[in-house]
């Protein structure tokens, strides 16, 4: 029979130290080529700087429907000599006294230096009358106005979204180099933990952590792999960890990192690798553990990164958000891996934890010219409802003094404003 220890053997590290230690072990993964036109590119991170090879537009064009003409002719009526539609070849020339009907996006004829909007002109019997004297350059989309040849349009480390994909297509860049998506294996542990859709005995809990953590890993741009639920048994959990070492970049475990006699994750990580920290001065999620397991397999030269997350659902997800997510974004080469930090005004009073900084779930919105945070209610570690709708984590420093409504605190913005 094991004996319960009263004191953890692991020194308590501060949040910032934990983040620093993790970063020491995170290097961007290898690079692969992506076909932007064929493959889903959204969320991928660029591994190269992308320059435009061309001016956009490549020739001067009409920015409106109207008439291309010479501004030097002032308000004198002009002869309308032709019509140019979008898609017509460039090459037409006009001289003083002439004008051409021109459509938005059509190439400007040489000799013309302005376009007058159709609403500002009148065409009668082959002659064009303008209401006002045009200025040189009016309504012309000049060569390179949107993008200049040689210009950096997307920098390495940029996450591809709507605008970025549009830009790549505009610039005619079909193939780009991106960082590989990390493969994140997720393992639940616990004799009391069951598949959500199966039979369960009294006192058992349904495995919410594995499904929530896999969703969180996918949201962070990773490929999530389920390793199922491991019983609280050394051999079973050892086999699962080695399985992860064979096929994943990162392993997330849930449960089994506390002080109980059946908390086996830490001893196993000691046996198979190196624990870099085993406790964080942090609430919720004090026993969160970070380890690496060295390996040399055909597919993986880098160590497996292991995050031992606590079993309580809120603790595991908040620890993921604070410690794991930035690491997953760094692995993908994201130049901005961290959530934005903002100052918020409290709508509800907040009670800090006496001994550790606490990351309390909050709903952040923009009200009357400032960011306001509402609590999501009771902050218990098992109360998943405290995460529902939360788009912020309030950074509550430790202490015994409550913060009144109206006080200001910092928060991590974990989702869009509500
Ligand atoms: P542990 O850290 O292993 O002692 O787990 C602490 C508590 O977290 C357990 O008593 C369960 O109630 C809960 N728990 C552990 N694993 C899971 C899981 N995969 N899904 C939901 N709750 C869990
Ligand atoms: Mg357990």
C-alpha cells in the first residue's frame, strides 16, 4: 500500500516562470508546402515571407463607370470615339478633344489622364459634356496602387485568414510554405472516468476533459488524436504515454497529477522523461505539470512535450488556455501566440484566492466606452458552467481584500468581445 505524502516534492513555480520554462522547449515544427487553391489554408501559419511579383493593378484602370479623357480640355465638349469594357485589352490611345466610354476595371487608354463619372457627364449626338472641369488623376486606379511589385504582402508567422487567403489568390501565389500542424494526443486517466455514452456506476464521472481538450487543441490549429481513457494503473498509463511518443508532438493528460496514491502521471513522467515543473502558483490548476520525453524515431526527432493537466474540468481547460495554447501556437510558428491582455472594469465584486493568482472566468464586453467584465458565477473547479460564454480570464492577484464592482483588473481575452 502506498503512503500518502503530505508535501509535494515539486517546487511551486510562478506563472511567468512556468511559461518561460515551457518556451525553452518549444521550437517551431517542420515546414510543408500548401496548395492554397486546393487545400483548406485557413488557420495555417506562413513559414515564409510572401512578396508580390507584380504591380496590382498591372496597368492604370478606370475606378468608376464613366468617360476617360484629357483633363487639359477642361469643360470643352469632347468627341466620344470608342467604348472600353472591363476585360478589354489595353492599347487604345486618345488625343486631346476625344473621350471614350469606359467601365470600372477597364484599362485606361494612353493619352487619357482622368475619368469622369457617368453621373457627372452627359453624352449627346456623339459629344460629351462634363458638368465640372476634371482634375488630372481623377478616378484612376493607378499601377501598383494596391500592391507594388516586390512589396512584402505577408510575413512569416502570419496566420492565414480571410484577408490573407484573398491576398495570396490576388497575387497569384498558389503554393506557400506553412508550418506543419502539431499532432496533439489527449489521454484521460481515472478509474472513475467513463465514456460519455456508455454505462457508468454510481460516483463515476463522464469524460468531458478529453473531448473538451481535443476541441481546444483543434481550435488552436492542431490535429487532435484521442488516446482514450487509461485506468489508474502504471502499465496501462505507461503504454498510453509511449503510444503518444510514437505518433504525437504533444501529449495532454487529464487527471492523476495530484497527491493521491493513484495519481500516477508524475511518477511515470519521471520514469520516461524529465519533469520541468510539477506545481504552479496558480488557480485553478496548481498540480499542472510539464515534462519532455526524449525520443529518436523516424518521424520525430524532437522530444514529446507533455502537459499533465488536472482532472477537474475547469482546471484542465483554464490550464490549457494559460499554458498549453500559447505553446501550441508557437509550435506552429505563430508570430503572435499569446492572447491579448486588456484592462477591464469589474461589474461584479471579485474575491481573490489568498495564496495564488487566480484566473477567473468572465464575460467581457464593450460598454459606455470601456471594457467591462461580468463574472460567470461560482468559480468551482468542477463547474464547467463557469466557462460557458466566457471570453476572458480575469487575472486576480492573491490577497484577502475583495475587489469591488467598478475596480479595474487585467484580463486575457480568450474570445471575441460580446
Ligand atoms: P484527479 O486529478 O485524477 O484526482 O481528478 C480530480 C477529479 O477530476 C476527479 O475526481 C473527477 O471528478 C474529475 N475528472 C478526472 N478526469 C476527468 C475527465 N476526464 N473528465 C471529467 N472529469 C474528470
Ligand atoms: Mg484521478
